[in-house]
């Protein structure tokens, strides 16, 4: 065995040292090269990769247009709110975050276990709403928690309706994504909707924006809409109708106030109603705009239209007399105990004679009667644009049997909406000129379409005033001359033998210079009072009395009321 010498050991040590030094030198060269590569050769690539992790395109929400009444009072506005957003993938990687679940749940008034389960069920997702449209106090408390990885607040807009239930049926509401669902919100969706913007932003590890980089698309807010509604009259009609339904224990009801000279809807109310700000109350029974979606048999409120058709035919004059005694059409007896003998057209309306109206109708050619009714807008969409508006029905006059033509004269066998009746009466009151129904504030006085002669209009107004003066005292308005007609229609259910009625009153005020038409319907009043003159007329009087004063219309000098 060879024993190592001192020289051999020295060479071995030197070789090892050289190997170590060579390794160190190579490693240093490699590090220097990699540093050079990162700083210069791959700088753009690495910057792009880093930016991709922190630069994001951010949507900039547009503001939905507001809805105002005719005087600029807001009916629907958008207010900024916070929503709680989470990135489940990031959030669940931190054990510290899981410990904050209880705090978050308490602030959001949610169950902590359920909240954690929801997050874990979406652990692969990078975006999730925990709760949308939180209250300002909740937002403050969330911010006080400090920065939490994968957890942040996002600004959105929430619709607010200052008048609440008073305009609920008319204005409608939006869903949580700010899309119109009912009423004007739905009807005007494209008009109110803006265009969202887009920008590049720099976010930190907690997804908080700390720098805007570049604007990609400018935000365009939605247009504002000025409605024809006068909120003062709307409040007045709402209170009067609600009180009337409570007094008569009625199922539902509606009222419309229409500007005669422009066709503008000054008020449109329905009952029952609910505050659209409360999402839990958004049920069909509370949100249905019955004034345009429901059709009725109008009963005796239809008789002035029958008289209008007779006068327009040229075969009758106001002083023409018709037999009002009961008579048979086929097997059906038509008549009532209020009327007997020959009466002129005015007294047929004053006494509300079914037989007189039926004889008047049967004396006309079906097409003549039909043409006047359709000219007045019956069975025609009003072109108001209201969602869900119904057409109603007259049927084809060529298929009318005598019994149908007879009963239509006093409002049975024909279906109409309340808005159609308002439009027809407004045309009568507007010297025979029909204006398009408008829910938008009119900027220029419209030129109406002639649907009746001015003589027919004048004669009917005289008759309608006599109806109120002689037979419907509860419709009178102190200080003003008014005219109108009641209607009491038995509701059809298999037949007309039931005890359910709709009570109507439709009136014009003031007769001396017609400015507004007001229609009221009360559906299924309970108890002994169910006639239009008992139930709907006093509601009409309350609404009109206040509306005329709100509009600054001076009282008539000569009035019996």
C-alpha cells in the first residue's frame, strides 16, 4: 500500500479549490447573465406579464336617466350604492380571511355558516356578489374592516322612487340590474338607458384600484324624461281613491285626470298599491296599472256615446224623443222602473233610461253606431305607449244581433279601458277634437283630429251638466259647473245574476270652459251602496275640487253648487 505524501495532499487540495472556485465563477456569471437577460432582453415581456396580473379593464357604469313630473319634481332617480364583491379563489387561500367571515356576516345580516358555504361552493370562481345594494351604514362598517384579500366594495346604482306608492303603478320599477320591468321604467328603457364606459386601471393584490391608466370609452348617461304628471294632482287622486275604497270596502279601483286641450295625463292612480322601493311588495296585484290593462263593461257611462252617435247620424236632435218604456228584444226585457213614456235625449241621460238608449241605438244603422264609437277611440289602442294596454272589444258590426246593439247602448256587451273612456269624453269636451293621449309633457299645443261636430259636442256638454244638476248631487263641485255621467255595471260571471258591480263616474270640469276630464271606477264595492252616483261620484268631486284649484282655474260666477 502506497502512503500519500505531503505533495500528493497539496495537489488534491488545490484541485478541489479550483473546482469550487470554478463553480462559484460559473454561478456568478450565470446570475449576472440572467440579471442582464431579465433587465434588458426580457424586460418588455416581464412587464407585460406583471401588468397582466394587475392591470384590468374596468366598466364605468352609466347613470340611468331620471323621470320627473311636469314641474321637474323627481319621480325616479338613481342613487349610488355599494355592493359587496368577493373573489372566492383568492379569499379562501387566506386562513385570516376565513376568520373574518363572522364579522362580514354580522354586518351583512347573514348567517356565517351559510355565507362560508356559498363561498366554498364557488371556490373556482374569481367573481361573486356577496350582497348587492347594501345600506350606507353597512358600507361604512365594511370599510372599517380594512383590506381583505379577494374582498372589496363595488359601486353600483340603485333606483329610488321619491313618491313611493303614489306613482308606483305609473312609473313602475327596475330590477336589481337597473333594467326597467314595469310602467314608464319599462316603456322608456331605451330612452333612459345610458352607455357604460370602459377604462384601464391598476389594482393592488387586494383588488383595490389605486390608479387609472387609460380611458377606453366615455360614459354616456341616459336621457331624463319629463312626464305629463302633476304630482300634486297625483297625490290628491291617490288619497281620494284610497279613502273611497276603504269607505266602501271595495276590491280595487282606478282614476285618471286628463287635460282636455292637450291629451296629457295629469294623474293616473290605482288601488291597491304598494311602494316600489320595497322589493318584497312587488306583486302583480299591487303593481298592475288597471287604468290601462283592465277592461270593463262601462254600464250607463256609455250612454253619452250612444247619444253622440245618434246626433252625428243627422237623424236625431237634442229634442228628439224616444220611447223609454220597457220592451222586449227577442226574449230579453229591456227597461227599468226609472223611465216611462217618451223622453228627449237629455232626459234619457238624466234618468239613465236603458230602454230609451236601446231604442236610440236600434234606430241607427249598425255601421253608423260602430263608426262613431271607433272614431271616439272605443276598441282602439290609445297609442299612449303604456305597457300592457288593452284594446277592448266592440265586435264586428256586421255580426251584431239586435240584442247586442241594444245592450251596447247602455254599456253591456262592450268592453273598454278606463283610459279609452277618458279619451272619448275628452273628445266630447274638446269641441269634438280628439288629441293623442300623452304621458310626456307637451311642448306645443296639439292640433286635434275632428271626430264629432262642434254642435254635437256643445249639446252633449249641456246634457252632461243637466245629469249632475238633476240627478247626481254627490258629483257637484262647489264653485264650479261640472257635467258627467254615472255607470253601474253588473260583473259577468257565467251570467249577470250575481251581486258584484263596478261603479263609474266620468265627468268634465268646468263646463263653462272644459279643462279636465276625470274618470273613476270602483270595483266591487261591498254593502248596500254600489251605484256609481253613490260610490264613484263623491271621489270624483274630491279629486276635481282640488285639481281645479291646483291648476289655478277660477270658479264660475254663476253656479248652483
